[in-house]
C-alpha cells in the first residue's frame, strides 16, 4: 500500500461576525491524504489595529463544540474582545500530520469583531443604609467591551409595580440614592453603558430602608452595632404599628408622591422631545437641557471645521472629579445678533434632550463668557460622507451594514421621541474611532439655511432636494416617514462609499425623475436585500415606508444571517446605462435583461418572439416601433401599447441620465 499523507487545507473557509462572537464554517480538504481519521484544530490569534503583531488568544475565549480535534466543519468562537482584529486558522489534521506539519494544511481568515454592549454588573453592595437613602457600590462588569461611559441605577419599591421605577445615572461605580421611604423594601438593578449602548441590567438587589436615623454599618459585629440594632428593632416594631394604624393615609401620600415622580422619571420610553422655540424665553430651554460648563475646564487645541455660526475646534474637557475627555467645540463668532445666539444655542437645547449611543452627546455649553460655545463628544473620523470617500472599498459589507444599523438605531430613538430631523444625510452623521456613527446637526432654523445641498423650493424655504421625500418638497410634510426616505438615501451613500446621490443631475431633473417613479439603482456590489430596503424607504406613499424600528430589525436580521447579503445585483446581467430604475412594483427587482423586463410587465409570453428576432438588450428594445412589434408576432394592440409605453419609459430614463454618468 502507498504511504498515507497529511491532508490539504480545509476549503471555502467563511466567517460570520456577530458582536463578539465569530462563526467559522468550511468544507473538507480536497485531499484527505488517503486516510479516514480527519479532524480539525482551530488556532486563534489576536492582532494589533493594523492586523499585524498577533498573539495567541489565550484562555477566556470559548469554542463550541471545541477548539481541537473537531469532527464537524464548523465552530463558534465566543467571548472575544469587541473592536479587535482576530486571525483564525483552521488546520486539517490526520494521524500523520505530526510527521510533516506545514502551513499548506491550514486555511485562515481575519475578522474584526463588532462593538458589544458591556456584560451585566454582577456584584452590588449597600455601603450605608439610612431611613431615607442608601449608598450603593458595585464592580465594573466583567467584560466592559469598551470604555464605560455611565451606569444607570433603576430602583423601585418592592411591593409596587415594577413599571413604576426611578432612574439615576452616574459616571462612577457608586450612587447615593436619596428620597426613599423609611422601612420599605426596595429593589435595585444596575447596568453599564459604553458607546455600543447599554448592557443588561444586573440581577435584582434588595434591601429595606432603616427605621432609625443613625446608619447601621452592615459588616460590623461590635456592640454598638448590636445596640443600635436592638433599639432599631424596637422602634421598627412601633413604627410597624403606627404604619398599620395610619396605613390608609400613608399609602395615599405615597401614591401622590409616586404620581408626581412618575411625571418626571417614569416611562422613559415615551419621553417626547420639547421644541426649544416653544419656550417664551429660549435661554430657559438652554438652562433646562444643557449643563453650563466653566470655560476654564476647556482647552481648545485646533480648528477642525467651519460651522454656520463659527469655527468648530477639537480640544479637551476636564471637569472637576472627572477624567479628561476629547471634545468638539463649536463657537459662536463675534458680532452675533441675539437671534443668531438663540439659534446657535437651540442646537444644544435639542441635543441635550437626547441620550443614545448613536446620537451625538452634548457635554454642555459656555454661555457666561465669550465666545459662546457648545461642547460635544469628539468624533475622531469626522463626517461620514468624507470618511467613506477617503476609505473607498475598504470595508466589508457587514461593516457597512453595521454603520447603517447604528444610524437607524439613532433615528429610531429620535422618531420615538417625535423628533423629525429633516436633514438626514451622510454629511450630518459623525464617525468616531470605533466606526460608531452618530446622528448630528440638530440646529433648528439653520436646518437647510446653510446646507450647500439645500435649494429653495417654489414655496420658499430651503430643502436638500436629493435627500428629501417628495411630500416634504411639495408641501413641507416633514415627518419621521420623510426621515425614512432620507435614510434610504443615506443607505445609498454608504453602500456607494460617499457617491453623490443622483450624481450631477440637476435638482429639477431629480424631482421629475422621482415623480415619474424612477429610483436610484443599487450601488456597485450592493446586496439585493439592501437595495430592496432602500426602495422600500422610497415608497411614494409615506405610510408604506418602513418605520425605523422595522429597519433596525431588518438590518439585525441581515447581520445575523450574512448569507442574505451575498446576492448582489452583479449576478443579474444589467444594462450598464440603466442607472435609475422605475420604482413601480413591477420594477422592484433590479432591471436586468429583456426577459426580466418582460416578466416584470407581465408580457413574458413574448419572450421567444423577442429572442428569435434578436431583441436581446434593453437598448435594442427601446427603439422598437409598433411595426416592429407586429413583425415579431405581437398581434394584440393592447399588448403592443403596454410594451411600447414601458419601453418609452426606459428610453426617456436612459436619455436623461446617459450624459450624467460620473466615472466611478
Ligand atoms: P457642523 O456645524 O455641525 O456641520 O460642523 C462642521 C464640521 O465640523 C463637520 O462637518 C465636522 O467635520 C466637524 N465636526 C462637527 N462636530 C464634530 C464632532 N463632534 N467631532 C468631530 N468633528 C466635528
């Protein structure tokens, strides 16, 4: 018998990244080495930001079903670090591999994990309990998956409905909760937030407030504590009796108190955005929604952009008791009018009402000295359109969908708060160093006044035509549904790496083409499923467009099943001049060859007639006449009309855009 040999490398290794988990799948090697004892080993390496300088992943990474001697052709690798480059090698091994190990027995793949929310906070302790309060402390989550920006403590009376809770936020790992009722059991949960969002809440932590004014130290066992405890128990008993006797009155009081709390703290999900211009004194809105920062806490470093009201700079903010952070500083240029000051600060009053990882965060304002400033978190990669153009072709589809998911999530938050953005476009999205995208530009009157893409409409007022839904252009019907239209355009910008929507067509031509039912085609290599979502966002009837919550769900589904992103328009032959395609239902699949077109207009019965007569491309079809139709055997006048009018539509569209192609 011939000697057996080591197997060749596994084939077709593919990876799916889901937050901090990676699934690998492969197929068997082409050459088994003439043996039956084939297994696989997985090697995990964590690499530097440039993909170089790799080191073994070590313990802490979990493999399902296992890392070594795998008999299956798939493995799931969990508990990786967020935002980290990993290289995985899958080795095909058999009984003689140790005799002749070589790199040709392994296939490898490099991935970048996504952002993940922090793991739950696990250990909470009550440091100090009084009649009306408690001091809590806890440990950082085991897997923070990024810089913890904030903790949220949720608490409620144990006997009350859990929905009547209160929330307290803190940047440190402790919180002094005040205003509790004596002798009452409370339930606490804590969760952490990073740029990726909130992690899960901790398991419930319960305790009862004291009956006596002096604090009881929980971990001591000395006589003082014992004495206080005994006195406490007696007083506790007395108070129990008192509580029982005046029970009805007390419970009514606490209900009233709870009701007033409810207005302020409860049901955060239905909080509605307040338009600062509804305040008689807009400065009041600034005071309410934006924190005043002392100018001495800010160090301006360099100018990074020009805003409508003045320079935008980067710099540092060091608040007392907090760590120094990088910030963006928008300044109001000297010589402003009162209206300009009000409009400038309105952005802060709006931004200050939002708290979401995909919405730019307001740190505060400087209004007590000059220049007046708005301080926000710093976004290292600047605006999304420029960032994409600079990185043309560098991201995986999953990364691009991750970007879209972030924007959709921010927009869902805004629409839940009944805030309509009106100027959603890639230029108004900022990107940080972790590729997290955040919606920005909340100025009110400035919306569209200074936007170079905004054009005056016949009814006055400026509108960024290419990004705006037809009903908003026609009669200023701005709603979350018109924001969804703009979101579809942002999707197109992202998938085309910052291409200008509708290239250099004039605004008038864009309005006309949209009115006639034409829509942007899928960008190069864009998955069909994403283009379909864009077309859904560009439904003429605004009620038929998806809601942002549905868009987020849809993108999550695509991220979970990356196979659904594999099919791109490239697999369907398409005429390269057809850059816009009609949005009517019969055209909703990418317009491909003549056969697809006939199917789309329900005339597929004539497919053979067209083929036999040599009309195989849309370019040939659009020039056909009625006589041509009769000649190739289409006798019905109604069918001739239908085919000709559809072909005319294609022709006028081709003519409209033929000269306007920009080289990609
Ligand atoms: P805006 O007035 O908001 O359009 O800002 C003008 C320019 O400043 C933007 O296009 C960005 O390039 C830059 N910029 C604004 N805010 C930030 C930020 N938070 N982080 C980084 N760059 C920013």
